[in-house]
């Protein structure tokens, strides 16, 4: 049966990799994607900003997409150390992750800041991957769905469509911990997200919703088959080409 939403498997390399390792990793992913010649899924890698141009060059014509991990809301100016969405695009990016929980925690990024970054992505012609997710305390307090809804309403700019938005649900407590929600919990969160998107986008049924948080080669098939899950945002396991490709295959 044809799927209505093309799955997206995104690798978030975080602050890992020097040039030589990163190019080996990129080549491994590109070779695997070329060989698989998938028509029905998309594969994205998000290297550190310093390596984006080199990685984009190395995966050229393989079908692998390249994205940034963050961007500034402004196009240019006196913002020492920051990188704009336009700069990412200029290096060959098609996507940018915004509002990852590590940035929300490390830099105090609020929903309003994340929203401005998503708008910056649009201005530059990039698709933002807007990350949301509850903490363990919020989950234990039974607030998961309310937190997700508030984050979505605050972080998704108006006018978003399936062509200009990807949402990643990443429970904060599942990132890098080896812990994951159960498949029904993932499905419930994604169904709720899609429902909320119904009032924020014109075509919520077509928006891709990724699950992220300790996805690996063993649990991917089950997690990514959960209802309303259209792929994954993969951290640690995206640093191993074989495992990342196995995850992509299982989507
Ligand atoms: P993880 O990270 O797969 O290492 O848990 C996911 C993410 O932070 O995007």
C-alpha cells in the first residue's frame, strides 16, 4: 500500500566528528543510500556546522539530504559565533533542526525563539524540523500531551504546511538514555500532535512527524511503525553508518 507521507530518517550528529571521521561517515551513508536506491523514503544527515559544506559535497548526487542543527533567527549581523539559515543553505543544506531540547536546555531557547528560527528557515528556503518533547517530571505528572500542545502552539509559525514543516517528537528523558516510550505512548503522542496541527496547518494529515530519542537498529522497526510516526530523528546511532542505514531500511 502506498504511504501518504514519505518517511524521513534524519541523523543528528550533534557536536561529534572531525573532518576525516565525518567524511568517512558521510561516504558510508551515501554509498548505502545509493545502493538501496530508495524511492519511498528520504535520508537526511545533520553534521556540525563546520562540516556541513564538506559533507554536502561528499554526498552530492547520492540522494542524501543535508541539514543544520540550529540557526540564528536573523539573516546576518553582529551575532558573534552564530550561523544563519542563509549560511546553512549556502553550504548545501535543505533542512535545519530548531528547538532541540539540548538547545532549549543549554541556551534557554523558548518557544518564541524556536518559532523565530523556524521562520528564518523559511526565509532562507530551508525546511525546519521543529523539536518538542516533555521532561520526565512532566510525563510523571501526566502533563505530556498538554506540554506538547503548548510547545507546538508556541513554536510552529502560522502558515506552515506539510511542504514547509517537519515536527520531531523527542521526549527529553529518552534522548541518549537508551530509554524509550512504549509504542502505544509514541502513537498517542503523535496522534495528539497531528490533532493540534489540524488547527495550525492547512494539511496536518500530510505533515511528517518524526520520533526521536534512543532510536537504534534494534527498536527502530517497532517505534517507526507506530501510528502517525513518519520516520525518526536519530542521534547516537546515526554516527554508525551501518546502524543508521538499518534504521532507514526499517522505516
Ligand atoms: P539519541 O538522540 O538518538 O542519541 O537519543 C536523539 C536526538 O537528540 O535527536
